[in-house]
């Protein structure tokens, strides 16, 4: 058992201590930050934060400030009152405002408001002006009624059994399962890639016989699979941590993100499928590595296992529109597609508990079978430096392995 | 108690009988030659001893019984197909392999430092293994084989691709280990190396054991009717009981007729008053014995 830990530690540290790993770990969040940063910078450059003015010829706006109005770069610019159009025009000329509203004396009858601006793309602070007009129009109404009219209905999407709900502003309930699936794929592929390399490495560099006369093939294989699995999990949890920090920053510094929350059902589904899925893919990769004689050959075989993992994204439209149809159900039960398809379905429907259990049981069984086959492939192929192990040999009787 | 006891071991791969009823023993403090031409079954026999393959029949006892995980720590093995992890530093690679043999990391580091100094590799310990020359890598492989001070050392083709300097170094090392009481199995087809080093040997051909015993015993068994003589005066044109005389490198090789003994020849030379500098029974080399056996077996088929 001690030697299993030695292999496990060696396999883990040899990747984690490499610059390449650190670069891979940081590149994903860095990429997201850069993309978001570029988006924000371009948005900031486009923002015109000049105040807008208004001329109230109807004598309607007795309240001049909207209570609780947000201030900041992304908020609507403030409004400045002017006694007449000439004064407002002068302010435009001086560059103090970009545009101004004129509320004519017959506003209540016509509902028309004029906007005067020199530049078509001036920020009109339209949302703020609308709220200001509404709050003044409702000033004499009952407070509760006024609030309801101002805020509108708060729509909450709730499942039939009442176990899950989300609100319309919470785009994370869609984003998290989609992006987590992508991260899962990247992590699985990278740790699977490391594993492929690790399994075939001893054959390529001819250390295999030395190693297997020091440690049992089972301990060696288990140490390799779990050591490289931990590399992938380290990567994934680091990214999740970056995501949580990012969410915290967004919630605290950006007003639009205040209502964001993560749908726990999708997260739970991801967590319970993650580990067996990781073991399964890792074992399949190890099996590919053990049957091959060179890492380039192993990579080609392993590519076959990567394809089904992305398949749910190809059918994302069908899954979302018909989440309980045969395609969506089939993909969420099939072990190679389940880790991505199951949380995807959970966004738009309540996946029956029986199906979740079946999907997890199938995943665990296939993961165990893959481990068994990987160990068998390893025993059969460990001393084959030229001829690869065939699938026929792999599935033949246990006696062949001895 | 024998360190290795192989009894009537057989192994078949598909239709091919690779090892057929092979038996031998290896004891402490000896260099044992496991000989045979390429494809004779030597490596398969070693792999069965090391429990990489299971024999179809027969028994193998190693260090007093069947192979266990613990016993692996008491064995040093340098296979024919050998190498080292390429992408890590020399020291790290050796420490990892030594810890797999049961040493603690600190103890492994200490011992490896001593070995690296002995093999003039200390200055290269932080280099990646792939940056080292082939000769340096071979020395590093030897360190990996010996660092945990194994009781049993098995080396498959120890001299393949070694330059003369490294060959001599390996020979000295093997003698040193033998003198320290280790059991050493040297698996090779290079007969002259065995002649120089081995105490006992087994010769395997086509999977079968065809020769087994001490080196001296084997050579005597295959010694013919030839005598090598170096004399200070020319030999007479004919000598009684001598069939043919060959002159080579200042010495004579005398082929005796059947019925003539070495003692008969010696007596004759003394009676003839021939001053002798050297008189010895011409023992065949292992190469000659090997060719003789293999050819005979080939003819018998």
C-alpha cells in the first residue's frame, strides 16, 4: 500500500510542479478575465455619462430624485432640471449635458415628451427619466400600489413539485451547468492526457520491467489513475474556486449581479456524476495507454472517448426544448454523455430521481469495468514494446492475463 | 539454502514451447551465468523467476519461497529492455526508483549521492536524464539496480552496448557484489564474459537446459584430446601418440590419438629431454562448447 502512495505522489507532483500545469491552470480563468475585461473596457469606452436635462413645462415633477436610484459607471446618468429650453440648449452647447427632455404642458393628455439632442448617440438616461416621471405620477397613490406599479411583477419560475425555483434575472442557472460541463471536459481531457502519457511512458522509456519488479501492477496502475485523477480534480476545483471568487466579486461590485444564485440541483447532479465520470474516463484513457506502444498511438485511441463527452452540446437545443424526450433521457443515462447531459436537463426540468440513480449506478459500474479492463490491458501490454494489445485479447478469458 | 531454486519449469506462449523443463539453483556468493542464444528462453525464465510471468508447470523458489511483494525489495533487476524516466532530474529519478524498493527518501538520497560520486555522476545529478550521455544513463541504471543493497542481483545482458571502460567497471562491480555475499544471475549470450566472471552456469537452448554445472567442470567435461605445449626447443617431427601438431602464437597444439593419455605425452616429452615452459590440457572455450552443443542439437533435429 505504501508503494501505491509513492506512485500516487510521484504522478501527482510531476505534473503539478511543472510550469506547463500552472500555465494551464491559470489560463482558463485568465482567459475569462481577459475576455470580460476587454468587453468591459469596450463598454466603458462607449458609455456617455454626461447628465441629461429636463424642462418641466407641465409642472409635474415635484419630486426630483428617485429614491434608491443607483449611481456609478453602469447606472443611468443623473438628471438636471432646467427652467426653460434656452437654458438647456446653452448647457448642451457648454457640454454639460448631452440631451434634454421637454415635458409639454399637455403631457397628461397626450403622453408625449420631446427629446432634444445634438448627437444621436447621446445617453438619454431614459430609464431614470421614466422612473422619475412615474414616481411623480404615482405620488398621490397608495404607497404599496405605487411600489407594485413601479417594480412590476417579480416572476419566479418554480417546478411543479415546488422543490426548485429561479428568477428571471438569474442567468447563472443556465450558465453554470453549461460552463461547468465545458470545464469538466477540459479537466477530464487534460488529466486523461496526462494519464495516457504516464501509462505508455514506462513502455516508451523502457522502465516498465524495473518498476513492476518493485511494485505490483495493480498498485502501479491504481497509483497512476488516482494520481492523474487528482491532477484533473485540482484543476477543476481551482477553477471552481476562481468561479466562486468571481461570483462574489460580481455580487458585491456589480449591481446587475445582485440577484445571482447557483441552482443547487444542477450542482448536486454535477458533483455526484463528476467523480465516477472522472474515474471512468481516466480508466478508459489508461486502458488506451496500456494497449498502445507509443503515446501518439494512445492519443488517437483516446480521442474516441473524448467525442461522446461533448455530444450533449451538439444536441443542446433538443435537450432544452424536450428535456424528457428519448434523446435527452438516453444521453443523460449513457455513461459517457451523462456528466454533461444530466445537469443540462436539470436546468429546464425536474429529472426523475429514478433516472438520476440509474445514471449514477451505470456510471459507477462502467467506471469499475473500465478500471478492470485497464488493469487487464496493463498486465497484457506492459511488456509489449512493439505489438499492441488487441481488443480481442482484452476481452478474452481471464486466463490469458495470467 | 539456495537463493533461487528453479525446478522443472515450463512455459508456452501459444503454440511455442519457450521454456521446457528447466531446472537450476543459484546460491549466495556466486555469479551464475544464465546462457543461451537469442530466443533460447533466458529472459522468459528470468521473468518467471521475478513473477512477471507464471510458469505453466514446475516450481520456482526465490529467497526461500514464492515471490512476494516484500521480496521485491531484496532483489535488484536490470532488464535487457531498460531505461530511465527521461523528463526528470537524475537524482529525482533515482530517488523515486529507490523508494519503490523500500528505502526512505532521505536514506535513498544519501546512498545515491555516494553512488553518484563513485560513478563520477555527482555533477550531473540535477540534469534531466535525457540530457545525459548513453554511458552515463547506463551507469545510472546500475545505481538503480544496486542502491537498495539487494541480496539477489539479476542482470540481463549486462554488457550490451557498453564501451570497454564501462564493461570493465560492471565486471569489477559484479565481482565486488559477489565477494559481499550476493547471489548474482548474469543472463547473456556473450560467452567470453561468462568465462571471465561466472562460477557456475546453465546453458539453455531452444527452451531446454543443455548444460549445467561449474564453469571448470563444464569445460573439463568438454575437453578433447588436445594439449598445449610451449617448449624452449623445437619439437621432434613426430611424437608417439600424437596425431597432428599445429603451431600457433609460438606454442604447439598437439592432437592426441585415441588411447593416448596426457600423462603418456608428458612422459614422452620428458624422455626426449625437451625443455618445457608450458604444458596444459587444452580446455575448450565456452564459445566452442556452445557451438558444439547447438550444432549437435541442430543436426539431431
